[in-house]
C-alpha cells in the first residue's frame, strides 16, 4: 500500500497548494457570512411617500383610510406615508393632482369612489405603480377602512368582530436531550437544506476533479507508465482518498470559520447578532454533528468513486460531461422528496431513501434534522455507504485497468461488465 499512499500525498498536495483552493477556502465563508448579514445591513430600503386622498365615499372611510395608511410602521424597513385628505370631487381635482404628480410634488393619489362600500375597489394613480410593498399597504389600509365602515353601517362593533376572528398562534418547540428548543419548521428546513447543499456542492466540485484527473492520465497515456509500478486499484484508491482529503480539509476550515463567527457574532453588536431562527438551525448536538460529518464524508467518497468510474469509462471530456449529470441524479433525487421527508421523516419514503447508499448522504441528514432517527437505521445506512464505496471503487479500478488500453470508442455497459469480470 506504500504506492497508494504516495498517490494520496501527491493528489492532496496538488489540490491544497493550488491557488483556487486557497481562494475558495477564504471566499466561501466570507460569502456565507455576507449572505447571513446582508438583510440586516441593507434592509429593504423603506422610503417616505406623499399620498393625496380624495374621498367621494362616506366620510368615515376617508378618515379611516388616512389613519391606517399614515400609521407608524412597525419596522424601519417599511414605507412611511405622509397622507393628506383633499376636499372636493375627483373630477374637479383630477387635472391638478396629475400635474402635481408630474412635477414630483407628490408621489401619487388615492381615490375612494362613492360606491366603495359595495364595489370594494379604490383607485391609485402615481408615477410608479410597480412597488409590491406600496400596493400591499394601500390594499391593507383600504380593506381596514371599508370593513370598519361596513360594520358601523350594520351596527356591529369592529372590536367585537376582531376578537371573534382573532387567529390562533402555534407555540412550537422541538424536544431534544437538552429539553425544549424553539425554532420549529423554519429551523428544521434551514438545517436540512444547509447540509444537503454542502454535500452537493463539495461532491460536484471535488468529485468532478477525481473524474478529470483519472480521465487526463488515461487520455495522456500517463497511466500506462504508472501502471508499470502501481496496481490500478491502488492508483484509483489513491486518487479518491487524496482528492477527498483536500475536500475534507477545506470543509473543516470552513466549519471552523463559520463556527467562530456564529459563536462570537453577538460581540460585534446588535446589528451583527444573528436572528434566533438561524441560531437554532446552526446549533447541533455534538453526536449529531459527528454523524452529519460522517454522512458527508462517506457520501463524498462514494460519489468520488462513481466519478472515478466515469473517468475510467469514457474517452474524452465531452463524453464525461454527458455522463456527469446522470451520475449526480441519485444524489439530488432526495430534494424532489424534500417535503415528504420533512413532513414524515420516519415514513416509508424517507426511510427507504435514507438506507439506499446513493441517496442516503442527503436523505439521512434531512431526516435527522426533522426527527430523532432510530440508531439502528443510522448504523445500517453508514455500513451500507461504506460497503458501496468499497464496491464502486473496486469496480473503478477494474475498469481503469482495462480502460487505459481502450481508446477511440466509448465502451457499452456490456463491455464494461466484461472488463470487470475479465480483470478479476
């Protein structure tokens, strides 16, 4: 195995010493931190707008609409409105208001028609009517004003109706070994999605690197020289472990940087403190963290072995690209069942996907983020993953041994089967 260790060292040093590795190691955590902080640093950019109201309907509707629209916002990111009620009919002041809008003296005006209580429609004219936030605020204020006047006309108290139709809130908490933890469905989704995304990205980046490395040495005939001093299986195993070690090293560095930021973000002030939902999603028990890392590790090595098999089977970069997506389909297939897995993590669909080696690296972490999974299922899933890695890497070595001598034509599945049997 000394020759395999030499291949591992060479592949590891080649990746770690590259400029792209160093840049990616630094840039990725910065991007993640920036995405987390961006909403708090930038906000939605709430602005102040001057709105004129012309009320052709009942007097109470205009006053209620102006009060609702001009109310103090609950967040600094929401729009504020300087509302002015103009007397007179809409037809009499229409031209004057249009001129004010064109001269940018006002941002727009709202017309409450005489039949507003029956039609339920108000008019809005402005330079810009493309803001969803403004339309939402106008719709909300108009609805409150019209409903209040309708209730008054019917002799019903608005406060009594509001009390009767008040919604029911759900106080949700997850039961863990530490007791009750808040966060609920949002935190569960974030945790599952982050793990799945990380596994997919790293598998795609470094798994493809294994494929290209195998293909390059095969097409450049370098493998023929190497095969004179090293066994094909040792060469493939060395490439998988060497490139995989570089990927694991990068993930560990990323995890350390992000963990440091998360645990120390509160010291940077309230502006940089993370929301409770994100803190709950990022807070993982030590044993769960180890298991998630094992699924990432084994999942990566499994698909690195798959890509090594692809690289040993094809004869050109174009052929490799056409097969690459097909090789990734089993990995991303659990995302199609995301809702089913999160809603029923112990159900038949989630359990099956968590045990199949090619879907387990993403399906099982999503199950573990949603609900406690029986330890026996986790153990069986890990064992099956390890066995699948050994089998796929062994097949890759057999195909590589014969494939380096086959050029010009991509082999069929039947020919690949004969290669594996013949070289055994």
